[in-house]
């Protein structure tokens, strides 16, 4: 049976309200005189002030202050290969579609773009055959056993919650060219959503130079203090 190509979808479902203000106030609290009213101080901060304070604390790598903001994403149309890499990031919460309980008849799958250069037809034939075998096996055993036939390419859905500190770390590793194309694409979409929402919390995170698909490292971004990249480009992928 012909399948539709699966496309990645990344949504920002929710985040801490006014995340930059909360984190900035938390940072200021660490140095504020005793007599100041916290809420008054928090409500009174201008954007320029928050930019300076957060810029300074992040430059100092005082990153625990951005743990007070969390972000929840919904992702679909990504492979199990991607989510295997994703869930290695432990300081996060995940809820993923189960292959034990969900019957994935005629499953959809991700085709690596490099297969366009050759091998796509064979790859798709294998997927079709696996899908048929999986569907047949479902007549005999529960999905939790039939799933042993499912490939890494099989698509999945996942809800991810990370705080901004973990997201900064995740972006540094997974926007990097050493990371695989699929997780890089997802990380880029998550990064763009975070930058639209709370750019002050993500200052200094390594970023793409759009045209070339390369990025500056945190160390290249003047005054960010984001630190050096710790993924060698020759690192073997999971
Ligand atoms: C390009 C690339 C290639 C990779 N290739 C492989 C591979 O071939 N094989 C493989 O197994 N993995 C591989 N990985 C996964 C990698 O080793 C990490 O498991 C993954 O990137 C999660 O990173 P993390 O542990 O820093 O993140 P998190 O688990 O989110 O942790 C965040 C930070 O918290 C701290 N932390 C968390 N848990 C602990 C702990 N138990 N003890 C001490 N500190 C902790 C660390 O400072 C850590 O950096 C690869 C990753 C990348 C980016």
C-alpha cells in the first residue's frame, strides 16, 4: 500500500508564563538588599534591564537561574532513531507513543534524504515488506511482540518538557553539525520557537548561519560566555 511521506511537526505547547522575567528576578534575588520587595522588584524590571542582567549571568555561566523556565513541545513525524538520541538527554520529561500498546498497522517512516542519491527504492520496498510482516504478526501476537519487526525509521510522536538550562545544553549539542540531520532539524525548530518566545534565555546558544548551514560556536559569539563546543565533529553517532 502507498504511504504518504511523513513530515516533521514541532509545536511549542506551553511554557512558564513570562519566563524571562521570572529567571531575571531569580538572578537578581541572589544579590538584592534584604529590604527590597521581591514582587515589586520583579514587576518593575524594564526589558533593557532584563537583557543586561540575563546577559551578564549567562556570560558568567550562572545558568541555574534559567532552570526556572520550562518549555513543553509536541513533536510528530520523526523517526524512532531520532527519539532514541533525544531521550539520552536525561534532564527532561518525555511521553512517547507506545509501540507496546499502539497497533502501528501500515506504519509510516522517515526516508533519509541521502537515499535520494540511490537506494530509496530498495529502502521503501524493505519498509513495505516489514509493514506487511508486522501486520500479519499482529494476527498472532500482541503489538508489544510484533514491534520487534519495526525499524528505526518508523515514525513516532512525543511530548518533551525541558527547562531553559537543559534546552541551552541540548541546542549546543544538537544544533551542531556533528549531530545527525534529523535531530538537528528538530532542534532548530525548537530553538526558533524558544527564540520567538524568550530570546533573552537563549542568548549565546550556538546558531546556524542560515545560508551555509554552519554555525558559530558559543565561543565565537563575542561576550556570550557560552563556552566551547564539546562535540567533536568526528564523534560517532548513537
Ligand atoms: C554528535 C553526538 C554523537 C553521539 N554519539 C553517541 C554514541 O555513539 N554512543 C552513545 O552512547 N551516545 C552518543 N551520544 C550521546 C551523548 O553521549 C549523550 O548521552 C547525549 O548527548 C546527552 O548528553 P548529556 O549527557 O550531556 O545530556 P543530559 O543527560 O541532558 O545531561 C545534561 C548534563 O547534566 C549532567 N549530568 C546528567 N546526568 C549525569 C550523570 N549521571 N552524572 C554526571 N553528570 C550528569 C551533565 O553535565 C550533562 O551534560 C552522542 C551525542 C552527540 C551529540
